[in-house]
């Protein structure tokens, strides 16, 4: 039962693995699975109440949740270390890629600093949830108030709204909440400094409304709609990823349309026509449906669409990486985007399984969503299925292009913007960055080889044809 689950969680770091309990039947695994899902549900409720997943280790309202959160971090770090070393670690057996994805989806942080300023939880009754604050904001609007004039230092609601704006600026506010806040009139592009320091005049008003960067809503909607039509023509559907690196505003727009549509339907069913048509109307619905827009991307039968959205999001991030670095050879430890590094590794593993199963005429469920279309898309951007052989091929190809450039121009200094071969220019810029890393870590070759594509032999080859590591800036 629940008490047994709690004891197992508390004794996770003890000697239980050496006892006979680990030989129990598989039926005993079901409560443990339910226990994980239950704690995850409790963590989601905590985030709704406090805006983050930073549950204290000692959390009086729910001590088990505090311990569970710490256990997730411990299991995650052990899992990462085990994957690096290739050693099986029984302490991280409960952590899986699926659970990592679930936790990261709600903003879970794997590393936290302990110290002063920890949240204090007092026994003051049930906390005010995010939805409670949204209802207060909605009531304030219906009473004739201007939500964008609320001040953080004069009301709890203003302080809460200021926190939402801060989360929006740091891209940690979920798109669903952005849509709900915009639906009650919240403007995120407002100037906080002007709100705190109003202009001084001879007859200064008692209250100052913060200045907003105004955009015509109709004009902006039409602009996003045209961008969505272009996306549909290019990709064959309107399933723009939530975090669309190529056009973040379009990703937010698509999510907002779905949220406003569902609010529109509910308001019409309740007979509130004024509220229903505040942001969404029949004309916009017809225009979106005419290009194949999907109003619901969650639910039974649509898991494949969600998987495609997640896959396309990572694919766009990979394309952006290639544009910047000239190749798709992302290090296994890539601090700028660890999720992308894991995704790239997973694509190679699933590709190998897919090809093996295809050769034997069978289906491998562990090949995930790998298919011919995805293989073609990845190969279109020169994705390497095997980092060892393809890394050499990519290097030789680029080096030969650089040598040909020198033969033609007499120098190896390619301009930063070089339309005839922008990939070569990006590769040269990437070489200089890798060179800095190599020089810093030349006493630690394993670390150097992991983070850089350079070796002493390659450096010598580049210098022999006159490659300059630190070119002088013109002007």
C-alpha cells in the first residue's frame, strides 16, 4: 500500500537491494509505478500553486514529495553517469527517458543550489493556485479595472502578474497560460521600468499606466495567418511546434488560437456572446479551417501528431545548430541544449535498430518513430548516422573545399558572410572555436577529443595551407 511505498522510497539509499525483498514477484512493481505517477501528479499541483518545481527537501505539507523530488535528481545524475561509463547502476533503475521527458515538460530542474532564501512553507491553509489568481484577474477586468495598471508593490494580484511577466521574458511561462492571460487583456510587451519610475511632470497623475508597445491586433493576426499558410505549404500541415525556433511568434500564435477557440466554444454554450467574440470569431475559424488547422492536438488517436510536433521541434533546433556550426556533429555533452544532444543520440540508435529490423523483415518497437521520411529529412541536412566514419568524411570534404578556396584566392580567410559556400564559412568559424577549446584542454586529451573535432595532426594540416586562427578584424 501507500505506507509500504513510502518506506521503500525512504530506504532507497539503504541496504534494501541486498535483502530478499528484491526477489518479490512482478506484481509488487505495480504499487511502485502508481506511486511515481502519484508523486508526479502532486508535483504538478505544487507547480500550479507556486509557479515552479523547487519543492524543499523538508516540506511539511507533503514530506514524501520533498524526498521524492530529491530522489529523482539523484537517480537522474546516476543514470547520466552510468550512460557515460557503461556501468549498470541499480540505484537509477527507476529513471527512464520517458520520465525525464515528463519532468522536463513541467520545468523540473535537475540541479539546484542550496543556501539562503529557501521558500518557507507555513501552515496557513491551502495555497492560492494559479487558476485562483486568473479568476481574480478576470473579475478585476469585468469590474472595469485595467490589468496592465496593476503594480507589484501595491497588491498581491499585481505582484503575481509581475511574476507571470518575468516568466514570460525568460520563456518559462507555458503557452497555455500565455493564451489565458492574453485572453483577459494582459500585455506582455509592457515597459516595467516606466511603470516603476513614472515621468515627472508639473501635474503628475496619482497613478501611472505603464507604457505598452501597441500593435494593431487585426494586422498582427493577419500577418501570423499568412506565415501559417506558408508553413502549411512547406510542411503539408499546420502542426507548428510549440517552440518553433525558426519563428517563435508563429508557435505562440498557433497555441493561442487553439486556446481562444475552446474559450469561444465554451462561452457560446454558456450564452455569453460578448465574451465569446472578444478574440475569436466565425470568420477567423473559417479561415483557419480552410487551410486544415487542427483545433485539438491532445487526446486519444492524436498521439502521433504530438510525437511529430516534438520530433519537428528538435529537427528545427538541429538545423539551427548546423547553420551556426557547419555540421550536425553535436557533442554528447552539449550544455547549450542537453535535450537536443540526447535526441541526436537517440536518432542514431533508432536508425540502427530500424535498419536491422528492415533487413530481417520484422518490426522493432524500440526503433521508436524512425521511418523513411525522417531518415530522408535528416540526410537532407547531412546528418551523420555514425559519428566515427562520417566525422572523417565531413572533415575531408570541408578541408578540400578550403584548399580549393586558397588555390583560387591565395588566402584561407573566408568572409563571415560567403553566399557561394556559407557552410564552409560556418565551418571555419567553428574551427576557431574548437581550437580555443583544444588549447585549453590539450593536457587532458579525452576531454579535448569529446568536445572538439580538432587533433594535433589536423591543426598542422590547416596551418600548412596558411589557415589563421585569429584573423584581424577589418576596420
